[in-house]
């Protein structure tokens, strides 16, 4: 399944510049420095994934509460309008 457009990050020019600069910096680091950065990044990825999962669950709960509080009307059964209008006349 292809990603939805809202799932593709839109990086600002500044963010793209930072990314490029950080990639260049990584090229100059020693193995130990790279391992330290990898550990930091791993922690950030895991923490952000947990926050995103929690946010998705929270949004789902809010949507479910909203649906129960204010349900959208479903499709009218066939002939319902004629039956109601016939009962009024």
C-alpha cells in the first residue's frame, strides 16, 4: 500500500540543510563517536515511536467518543421518505 500524502514528511529548507550538514559530520566521526550517536538515535526513535503510538490510541479513543456522542446518520432505508410523508398526509 502506498503511503498517504500526509505521511510523507515535508522538510523545510533549514531542516534539509541540517540533515546534509549532519551527514557530512558523520563522515568525519570515529567508530566510537558513531556508536555513541547511534545509541542516541536509537533511543530517540524508540521514544518517538512510543509517543506516536500513544497519540494514535488517544486519537482513536477521542474519535470513538465523538462517534458515540454525536453519531452520523446512516443511510435512510429505501421507502422511508415515502412512508413518513404518507403518514403526514
